[in-house]
């Protein structure tokens, strides 16, 4: 189940963090606290709604060569469609996720870091359907999206001293919409966010 998967990921990250702390004197491990915010899109390439995404998380990077590193971590993300929508009586979407990225990174000599890799998203708050025009609809009260999806996350970050400022995007690779045999269509979740990090 999703709960067991989340517990397993948390346990693994705690173990990695402990090992990182033990060997920190080699200065190959880097910890960070990250805050991100930006635009949320849901739907398809040709038809989508927009909203606001915000994220808070912990990152752990391993620098195995001068120009290369890998980064993982864990973050809590919220998506709120109603922030950018104005219609009255709309069934706005509001989702919450636990994210675990696994990003390969390339470091330039100018302190710019390019990243690319998958992100695994576990839904912790699905939101449910409510058809305002039909209070008796069998869709009412049913979850809107699946428990899990995978996205692709490109990023570009500028690092200076203990801080980093960047832009990251996540493109959903899986259709997460739950139709319950009662509706049609697809839903892919995408985000573009600015981020700031403190590294230690």
C-alpha cells in the first residue's frame, strides 16, 4: 500500500542520512533544506487548468566527481487549483503529495548545476469529486486521482556559499485521473517552480 511504501522510503532516507553524517568529513555529502513555489498545471497538453504549487523538503546529495553528483531527498508538496480559477460553484482540485526525487546533476565551473531525473510522488490527500449541479451523482465523494505517479524533473540551480537559487519543473509521465467508470478524460500533473535552498 502507499503507506508502507512511504514508510520504506523514509526509512531508507534516514539510513542514507546517517551514513552521510558519518562520512561527512570527506565532504562528498551535502544536506539541504528547500522551499519552492510556482505554477501547477493539470490536464493534457492541449487542455489544462492552472493553480499554485508549493513545496518544502530536505535534500541529500552525493558528489562523486568534480562535475557530477546525484541527489535524492523527501518533500511535501501541495497543489491548489482554486488559486488561479474564478468561476462560481467549480469543483476545484486540491492535492497533497510526498515526493522522492532521484536526480543526476552536472556541475559547471561557474557554480551552475543542471539536473535531470525521475521523481516519485505519493498522494496523501486525493480530493474527492463533488458535482455541484447533481448532488446525487455517484461520483460524489470518490477520490479524483491515483495514489502514485512518476514524473520527470529537469532543473537548473545557481549555488553560492551555503545557498542555492533555481528553477525546477516536474512533468507527469502517468495519467492519474480516476474515472470510476463514470466519466472520461485524462489528467497529468505538471509544475514549474522557483526554489531557494540552504546547504550544509
